[in-house]
C-alpha cells in the first residue's frame, strides 16, 4: 500500500512539474489563491495554529476577522511558493530579471563573492524561488534540507532546487559539510525561524515578545569562520513578480554572544514581517517551547500547543524571566531534554 501511495504521489508531482511551466503567470496566480484558500478551510489544525499564533503575537492589534484574513493570506503565499517551485524550470539565467526586482547592498555582496558568506532568511514570501535567483547571480548555496518519506519526492525537490547551481544536503553531519563548503569560499543558505528542542544547537530569543528556541547554526558558522551573515527576504507582488531585499550584513566576532547575535538577526526579520504579516508561515508551530507557566497547563500568553520547558528556562537570562519561573525550574533540578521533548 505504501509503495502504491508513493507511486501516485510522484506521478502527481511530475505532472505538476510538466504542466505548470506551460501555464501563463496570471493563471498560476489564480491557482495559488485557489489552493491557498482551500488549504485554509480544509486544514483545521493548521488554521487553529495560525490564528492562535496571530493572537499571541499581535494581541488586540488585529481583530479576529483581520487575523483570519492574514492567516488565509499566509496559506495563499505558501501555496504560491510551491506552485512557483514547480514552475521554476521556466526560470533561467536569462529570464529571472523579468520576474524579480533586486534591492541589494553591493559592498556586502562583493565581500561575500570574494570570501563566501552565510545567507539567511525566514519562511517569508517565496524563500524557495529567491534562492534560485541568487544562484543565477553567481552565489551557489549549500543548503540543508529535510528528506521526505517518499525518496522519489526527495529526489524531485532536490532536482528543482538545484537548477541554478545550489547543492542540497541531508541533515546528517550538516555542520561539518557546511563548514567544508564555506572554507572553500562557498555560500551557505539557511532558514532561521525553526522551532527546535532547547539544547546545545539552540538558543532562546524573543519573537514578538515571546520566548522561543531557535537554531544557532548560522551564527556559529559565521563566528568560527569569520564570515558575514547576509539577511534578506523575498516579498511576493500582486502582479506575479517578486521583490528581493537584502538587509544589513552582520559580521559577528568570535567573542560575541551567540544569543544576542541571533536575536539581532531575528529582529530584522520581525520588523519586515510586521509590515507584511501575511507573508510569514503562521501555521507553523513557532512557539513549541515556553519558559513560563507550569507543565501541562496552558499559558494565556502562548499558543495552545506550546509546552513548558525547563531546558528553555535555563537558556533565558534569569533577569528576563519572572522570578517564580526561575525558582520553579531550579527546584526541579537539571533540565531533562527527554522530559521536554
């Protein structure tokens, strides 16, 4: 049964890769809106997550109706991202400029071209297609990607994503592979807004004023190798085109505090998300772990799915947490990653 399901999955995706590049852009935009709207109504769990994320992030800034509008827009942007990924064989080194406006910092780009660099973005807008554009512009990335359960789908996505010269690698020994590529003056492309288990590979930052546990790989790579962290986003435009915007290049020193640098990078992205909230992936569980409250008891400031984590309490500077939470974590002993998972 599993093999049969895998067969039909890849046949359907192969059909999309064949068909979508043959459709005009305006029809692709209609298709993305239809698929996004359907997903919004059919994905009850994801819709609930998105709406509660918006409640916790913005409070009373948006009414319930406005939150639903933003959440629906987020589904539409995400659908457009993957419609355009299947359309991307139409994008070439000669044609990409028809679809993108680039706002960049040329000195930062030139330094990265000479020395290599760590390029970071959140799940904002079309993070898939803008990666390909930078490949066409002479910045081939090494990117870590999670494998699908269906190996044929993994191969298909790898082929689509590598069209402009990138190399996609598995998560096994990812840091070692990335360091080898960067030492050859290469480029690493990373998504930084992942919610991961608190531990050695994570740090605590405030996202919309709420603590969360995110990866530090981008900061550690830059600190160890003396490279720039280049931040940017890709915003979809109503006419089917995109605006890719590079922000400041951050150059952390080995002695810099990793948490503070990670927070600084996120603050750049949060400012952009606040301008265009529908462009962020609100249906993702951004706050899986929280350092406040009690185990098994929901906290009104955090989404319904968040879990109390002693390990995250230990990662937050004590002066930034309510003292009762610090004392509670200390009284229960050393944090247990197994218990927090």
